[in-house]
C-alpha cells in the first residue's frame, strides 16, 4: 500500500496510537507496538505519553463533526438545486430583493444567552452578528451558518445596545450598558476591548456610529443616548466626549443618525422625538415630534428609496429631492407607529400592534416598514398602500420581541478612491448614491431578539 502520510505524520500517528492503547489499559498491545516500532523508554517516556494522550479521540471527533457539517451542506445544496430546477420565469415570489419580506419559520434560531436579548447588529462586511443581553454578555454569531463564534464579557450590568462602524477601513463594535459605560471592541483583534467611554450619569440605552460627512471626517464619531436625559457625541479615536445634547425631559431611549451624519433623531420617555442638527457647533433640536401618548421607544430615518411612497402618503404630488432627512418613523408604548415629515408633521399613524412597539426598520427597497413589538409579532407595513399592514409573523418569537436589524447592503464596484471603508449603514439602508459609484445590493437578511432568549435570522 502506498504511504499517504509523511514520515513525520506517521511518527505522530504511531505515538498517538501507543498513548491511546496505554490510556485504554492495553499495556501488552502498547508494548508490542513499541517493540515493533523500536521505540524505547528514552524516546517514548511518560511525558511523551501524556502529550499524545487523547489526540486520536480529538481527531476522531473533529472528523465526525466535519462530516456532519459536510452532510448538512450537501443536504442544503440538494434543496437549493431542487428549487433552482423547479423555478420558472414566473415564479418570482420572494426572489426580487425589493419585494422580499420575511416569512416563518426563521432560517436560524440562535440560542446561548441566559437572559432576555436587548439588541442585535450586523457586521457591515462579514457574516457576523452581535447580540447583547441582560446576562451582561455580547455574543458573536455566524448568521449564515447559525453558529456561535464567541462570547464577549466586560460589562458589569445588562448590555442595552450594540452597533458596528468606526474609522475608515477599521470596523469596530460599540456596546453600551446599564453599567453607565460604552465599550469599543476590535473584531480584527479577537474582539479585544480597546476603549471604555465613561461619562453618562445613568444607563446608556442606545449607541450608534455616525456615518462620515460631518466636517469631512471619517466615521470617527459615535452618538449615545442615556437615561440621564442626554445624548453624547464621542470621538472614537481619542475617547473624548465632544458634545452633550440636552433637550429631552426624560430618559432618551433610542437614537438614529442620518446617512450623511449631519442629523440625529432621538426618542424619549417625554413622549417626543427630536431631530438634531449636529453639524453646527452647538446642536439644537431642529424639530420636535409631538403626538405619541406614551414613551417613544424606537426610531428610524427613512432612506431615499422610500420617498416616492411616503410623499404620496403625505399628499405631496412631487417626491422631495433626495436629502438626508425627509421622513422619519417612531414607535411607542402607545402601541402605534407614527410617520413624520421633515417639518415634524405626523403624516400617518400605523395601528395594529397589540402591545408596546420595540423596533423599526425600513426595507432598503423602499416599499415597506417592518416593526416588532411586545405582542410577539413582526409586522410588515406597505408604504405603497398608505401604510397598510400586509403581513404579520405572529410566531416571530415566544415572548416580547425587543429588537430588529436589517443586514447592511453590499456595495459592489467601489471606486479606488472611495470616500468610506464601510459597506453599509445602520438599519441596512444603502449608502446615498450607492457609495458614489458602487452599486448597492440588498441583502435579504433580518435579525430579531427577544425576551424568550432567542435570536432569530429571517433570510431569503
């Protein structure tokens, strides 16, 4: 028989076999093998035996695990091949990214957290998903494979929000917590904690990287919202707090920056939303959104792809010129979602959820708004039909659904002198003008997190 192993590999295998026989209390067999191989006590001493003990079992179990993974992939490939073979030009349901909506059951249910999940965030380039929990940990998952990659520990109280972003070409993960701090983690260095930002006087409830655009800077800025009634803007590279925004009368729950980084939308327990112009030296609320009848928990800024549909709802014949903040959405404990225009006028109230609205995200294609709530559901609102609820996933989770994020769009054919190293934006909205030369390709992937301890991935 031809020798497949090198002499060194064969030597390692022989030693592992002898160690296995010794550990299995088969001394005669071990001694016979050592004699045939001419391995004396000087070569194969007790220390060497200890070194190779268990090696065969490890190799064996890893091979079995890889075989299982190969079988799973082959099975998935077979299903995909079957779908491809049976598809026709007319069977376009769920194929067009612009029209895609999530459906049950979820592709993956990710389980590992020991307390309610509060937040999720997608890596802008890789298939990594971060989730934060009241168990004080952040977990990093491979959302394509549905596998846990690592657990990050550092916060001493509940993790309330996470977000990916950062300086050009160097994606970071930011997290905030009830322990009053914001922490920055480096994914390229095994998620090492590279900086802790103290300064808030109460729980930090939301954190977002601000896209490049302010004074020509790269994505070095971070905004945080806190129960101390303030918003703070931080310089990621130095850790300094650059600005403190005061205006809300109660706990600031959520924050969302515009795609050009010039504006910030925030919501609060004072029943209002506020839009801030942060491009000026002393930011002030540009508009205040008044209308909700309870705490305003979540918010998002509409991407330009939604403007034609939202303009119709607002009664505007001609869609507005593309600008960073023409329309916004907020969700509240009053169980409603409100759509707003740039003047602070409520253009539509979406009624349908039976409990507190917890999270909002606009479909990158522009036709839909998706929401999650404490009524265990995920709902899809059609902006081309005056905001009618056209789909409800009633079994999205087995308990309150606390967060939702859309995977960032992939930017194809980026120019060499591109203005940013990011591949996507918060809430999955494609970059304005598709990164000034790159084509934005929508990824039909949504992540949700719940009090039922599960993270779910809905994907095409």
